[in-house]
């Protein structure tokens, strides 16, 4: 009862960030963070994490240095599109880091209407790298695995989508089609194709991309 009550007392922000995860002094992998609060986070797009595992995260949140935190995996989750996730609960978090996380979450909630970057692409490690670099460029990010999920996000999000990124994970034609379909509903958004050429009304970035080119592509208009 107490732990559940504590979790509900902490505001939780829907944001896309990244985390590097260690277990027993070995790196497990890099994960996408779907949402975060001062008490825990929801991880996806990484190797399976068994419930009960004790881990250490290095959280890369917008506008902050990475935050190191001990955590325990407390539940499995199924996210939109059927992708697997893991709910983790922070453990033994010093009060200063808990306060820093709380401030970050509150800032994200207050800035929910800021123009954002929407990343659309099939779940893969490339998405995690892309989101990490966009976050490090200081932009708010939303992630959708499918066009349908992206449409749902746009309908409920308070933020205007300023930049639309489609990731060509082995299928440039499909990624281009996603840009065309989704871009038609947000005509003022800049369009970026990762892993494909430049084209009419869009910018193309190679894989791996140059950090400066990506930062320029997602810079505030």
C-alpha cells in the first residue's frame, strides 16, 4: 500500500529519453525511456529485463547531465504496438537526485505545449541512438512505432509537432511514405528522413548521421 501510494504521489511525464543499463557490473544495453517520475521509469527497446533484477541506470534527460540511479525491475509491460517494456523502481536514490528528477519531470509537464520532435520508426537500437541525440540537442521528443500510434499521439498531445522524423530501418520507401502520410496532416512540420536521400520538402540524413547535421535538422524554427 505504502509503495503504491508513494508512486502515485510523484507526477509522471510522458517523454522520450534514454538510459544505459548495467547489471552485475556488466552493460545490459541502451533503452528508450517512455516515461519517468521521481520514483521510477518505463524502459523499452532494449534486451529483456527479468522482474526482480537489480540494475543501475544512467538516465539521459533533456537539459541535464546523465543521472545515475540504482533500480529494481518491478513489472513487465506491453506498450503500444505490442513492444515489450519493463517498469523499474528507483532504490536508495539520494534526496538531491530525487529532487533533480522531480524538477525535470515538472519541467516537462509544464513545457508539454512546447514544439516537439516526433520520431516514427520500427523499434530498434537505431531509434534509441536517435532519441538520445535529439534529447542532447535540447528538444522534446515523442516516439511512435507505427503511423497509427503517431496519429494517436498527435491527437492527444498538447505539443505542436515542429519536426517529423521517419526512420528507414531497411525500407526507405516505407519511411518516405510515412513522411508523406503523416506530413500531410501537419503541413508546417519539417520532414527528416533518416537513412534515405533528401527529396521534395524533406531533408535526408545518412546512417550513421553527423551529430551537427542532426542538431541542425531539429533546431527550433
